[in-house]
């Protein structure tokens, strides 16, 4: 093993799956909260952090954008992980035995069709992996968990039905973070992520964005969010294609700098091949 990689959730969570798929040479380290994940890397208890930032079905992961700028960590990679939802039951159970299935609140609506067709009641659990653990401990054939196949392995459950999600595109984007930035070019397409605040002048955001258009820099993400709960204090989170050493990126960032009060680069990393 090359060290530890911290993730939020219990063993068997989709964040654990992301660690296993993208950093199999690291020991997964479960943490209770996103703040605990960041603290694990900051303190040296872990070498890397695996943090989810968005999902194709339910959008942005709450709190992550707020935590990243002040975390002291740097994005060194991204990972797109396909989220397959499976029905997990105790050994020997069959789908026809299942009366109730537990999972996280955001997963249940994604399986509405299967639950209705099989006359199974969906019930909320704080975490899909926790649901799997609870089902294993209860030993009740009438109760199932909706979770990853990894959770079945971790808790000794049978996979009664695979890939029951209504949509076939459910994917979560994760960021791999480290205390040390890595600015080396490691692929044909590099992504630069940064946050910024515009100056309090008319059309500041419009003017700040102009440099990316005129210099041919593709901005793949731009999101705004409030700072400290204030309606007047807004920070923007952006992803662009390119490396800070690229001339067109330098020109665009120089123009951005003129219209902003603060810019912080969060990371430079290769685009995941699943991005497209």
C-alpha cells in the first residue's frame, strides 16, 4: 500500500467504491463527515482525500464548494464513478421475500420504478452502506438494502438484483485531494479549478468572463454560492480546460484578475477519460 485515502461514509459506500476503483494501491479510511476527511489529510493520518462534488442525477453535493477553498488541500485528480444501485439481502433471501428496502434519501427516488414493480416499500437510512450493515446485523429476509456491490462484499450480503436504478447515466464526479499540489502535465487535457470573487463594479462578472472567450479557453463549469450566508457576498467556482502555463490561460486569468478581488487556484489535474 502507498498510504491511506480518506472518504466520507462507512465501508461499502460509493465513496469507498471510488477509492477502490481509482486508488487501489491506497488503504481506504472511512470518516464520519467531509470535515473529518479533510482533517485526516491535514493531520497526516491520510495521504489523500476522495470527495464527491456532483452527481448527474441530484446535482451539486452540498457543502463541498464551501469547504474546498479553506481546506488547505489541492485537487490532484478527478474520478467519474458510475453509481449502480443493487438490492442486497441476507444470504438465502430472494427478491420475492423483500417487503422493505433501506437506502439513503437521494437513492430511493432513483429506484422508484423497481420498488413499485416489486411492491417493496422504500425506507430512509442515513447512508447506503449503513443500510447494508443494518440489514446484515438484523438477519431478516424481508428487509434489504439498496447499495453498491462492494457493500455486499463488505457485509456478507447476497446481491438479489443488480443495477435497478431508473436512469442509466447516474455518475458521481469525485475530486482526489492532497496537501501538496501537483502542477505537472499528466494528460492531453488538463483541468484547472479555481474560485474567485468579482469586484463590486457594474457588469464585473460579464467582463471577467470575456477573457476566456476571447482567448479560446473552454470553461466547463461556473457556479456561484453565498459566503457566510450573505446575499451580497458571492464566490464563484470554475473549471477550465488548460494549464496555468498555457499562454491563452495566462491571458484569460490576467483579465479575470483585473475584475476580481480574489482568485484561488484549487488544483491542476488531468481530465478523467470518462469526462466526455
